[in-house]
C-alpha cells in the first residue's frame, strides 16, 4: 500500500513560467529520494504525472498547478514509506527551489 506524501509549494508565477520551471526542476524532485531518477512524465492539463525510480522502487507522483501553489503528491511504496517524514521535510524545505 502506498504512503502518500503531500506538500504545497507556494508561488507567484504565471502558468507558463510555472510549467516551464517545473519541467526544468523535475530532476530536483527525484534527487530528494535516495538514488532517485525521473523515468517518465506527461502533462494532463495543469497536472503533471511523473514516475521516479529510487532504490529499486517505482514512485508514482503528481504535481498539480494552482494560481498560488503547486500541490505535490508523492505516493511512496511500503519500503520507501519508512522515509516519509524525512522526504516530506526535505520537499517542504527545498520545494521552493524547484520553481527557480
């Protein structure tokens, strides 16, 4: 069973700039998981669906764009769920750098 980690990253960007910065910063999200790399991603309107592979695990993730924030959901598989609090803390601290 997956353990979802959710984080809201505030912003003051227009949608086009926001989308571009997320595309460029996607690898930084993967770096927040031990040994993580993005293996696939696609947009569905203002929602980015992407998969990170880390420590032999596939992590389904979503970034949904809103006018004032990006809502990030990282569904951790049971093995990585052990690190959920650390991953959440890291995403909250370093999340804003994804949009720079």
